[in-house]
C-alpha cells in the first residue's frame, strides 16, 4: 500500500471531523485548527499511534519537503492578508507598521540571542543570533486564526486586527536580513564582508527587490484583469482562482531569482487590491478561505507529526527540558512585549498600554508571537546551509544544526499551545469573575457600543442636524450631547 494513502485518510479525516464541529470548537470552546491540528498530528505521529510519519516517506529530502510545505502555506496566507487589508492600507499606516516591525524585530532578535547565549553557553554568539533570527518572524497563519475568530471580532477593534495581520505578514519577509548576517558569520565570513553581504543581499536584493517585484506583479495582474473584465473575457470564478494561482506564481518567480518570496507575495496581494476593485469582485466568495483552512489544517498536522521526544533531552549539548522551558518562557515574555510597551506611543493604531500588551502577546512569531510556520520555514533555510550533524556533533556548525532543531521545535510547540489556549482561558476567567455574565472586553467593545448608540439615536440626530444653520463638527457634537445627555470620550472612537 502506498504510504500516501494513509496521509490522505488522516488529513482528510481530520479536516472533515473538524468542520463537522467547527462552530463548537471556534465559538464555544474557542479552539482553532492550529492547536487541534498540532495535537492530532502528535497523536497519529511517531510519538503516538505511529500511522503518520513524514520522515519515513520524505527520507533524506525531509528538510526540503518541510521547507516547501511551509512555503506554500505561508504564500497562501500572506497573499490573503494583503488582499483582505483595506485599500492602500500599507501607505496610510506606514508609520505605525515601520515602528512596530523594524525596531521590535531588531530588539527581539538581540534579546532572544542573549537568552540563548546564557542558557546554552556551548553556542557562540553568531550561532545564538542564527537561532534568534529563526524566531524573529511572526506567524501569519496563527495570527489569522487568532484575530479572525469570534473573540477577536467581538472584542478587538478593527485597527488592532489590521495592524496585527499586516505586521505578521511583513515580519516573515523582513526576517531574511537577520538570518543573512547571522549565517554569514556562522559560515566564517569576516565581519566587514558579512556586513556588506548583509546590506547588499539581505536588504537590497532580498527585501527591496522582493517588495518591488511583488508590487509590480500585483499591479500588472490587477490591470490585466480589469481590462479582461471590460472585454468580457473573465468571470467572477476566475477572479477567485487568482487568490491562490497568483500567490504560487509570485512565490515561484521570486524564488527563481533568489529574492524575498514571502515579502513579494504579501506585496502582490496588497497591490492587487490597492483600489479594492479586486476585493469587490471576490466579495462573499468562500473558495479562498476554505482552501486556506485546509492548507492550515494539513500543515499543522504535519508539524505535529514531525515532533520528536528526543528534542528535549540532549544533555551532551546542554539541551534539557528545564533549559527549553526556561528559554521558551523568556522568549514569550521578552521577545516582543517590552519593545511594544515602549514603542506603542508612536504607533497611532495602538491607544493605551492594555492594547499594547495584547498586541505584544499576540503579535507575530508565527504564533509565538505566534511562532509556527514562519519559524520552521526560516529554520529549514538555515539548515540547508549547515552540515548534517554527526553523533556527537563535530564543530560549531554541527552543534548549531543539532540545537537549532531542538529549540525551534520546542518553542513552536510551546507557542502553539500557550497562544492557542490564551483566549479560552481569558474567556473562562471572565465568566468565573463575573458569575457567567459576559463582561466588557479589554477594549470595552468600543466599536459595537458606539454603533448601537448611533443607531438608536440616529433619527433624533438627523432631525436636529437638518435644522437651519451651518453644519459644523461643533454643532454635531452639541446635538450628540443633547440627545444622549453626555459627551462620548475620545476613547469611544475606533
């Protein structure tokens, strides 16, 4: 029997079973496909029933297979994020994104590297920075499962959901420069040469060229489809098909030239929906979201099945359960939260330290800060350039290759579990604290409260504002005060 037959049964069976009870899981238990898929993968994998073992059929190409699976899943999610953001969002919110992405990633990279150096002293500084670079990106897959659920829709303002999604997409692509300079030092390049290579390859060729090429692809395809529609050559179904086809085309094209394919596919999604014409054509269609969910389920089943218990017990390399737990806790607490709490004052989309704390906790590392798919993707890139380790490892590069697998696997698993259960625990805490009565959200559900108030008082407002005399913002505010008997605070506005 073909080993792939069991793969089809397992993946198809889980997706079918999950969607039979999807509302129960998502809306009542507040559990998403990321956490459940990972747990199911561990259950059917080598550490459980042993009926699904990707290493057995991938063989020596396991790292390549894993890399390409992560690439496809990331491409689909990054393109979808770009399309779903409001029109010209990246231009209108460039300041907030720039502050959230670059300084936060740089600070987190150095902090994580320092923590690894303290807990794993057998690794030199470049090796520590390499592992830290793999943990730098945020995970759009996990992020989308957090900010797109019922909890987020009811409790988190749109501006926070949008900035988290955009940051998670940008972070994945911008992790390349951090990995580039770290690997240059690990492979023995002189600091001056490594810096030039980082500036040229990391920022100009990968980031700048990837962004430009992806934006150009998105813009051209948008123009082509608009012209084809005017000529009557394209229907709505063809627009929907572009969501996945164009993502694959962009990733393949940019990979061939060796540039930043993840940043390119996000730029393509943003460019194709810049004027929102593409969004209107695919509005209320389900194919893209269904395909995305299926890819995410399959991806995390795969990740769960690849986890091995020996990753947490390598005492000869200093890798023990205590070391990994301490490192994981330090990363979850220090990688993003301190930087966001310090920088949020310059991010217009975040108002107040509570929103900053939420953003820091649920921000991008693949779900670790959402570390997941993005971290695994970066780790496989690093492993491609490192020698396969002997047992025991010989030399710093082999030690790095061995420890990298352990750290990434454990931190990703910890991130999936902790972030996957955070919303469930928070909801349970609210029900216990308030005796089962729904309390206000951390953001006091500002959007829904304001809309309900406005809808209730709209007839009176319309009559008063239509009265003779010039209409000004001051006059509108006076009518609001008259109708409601109080003045809404500035925090009531999204």
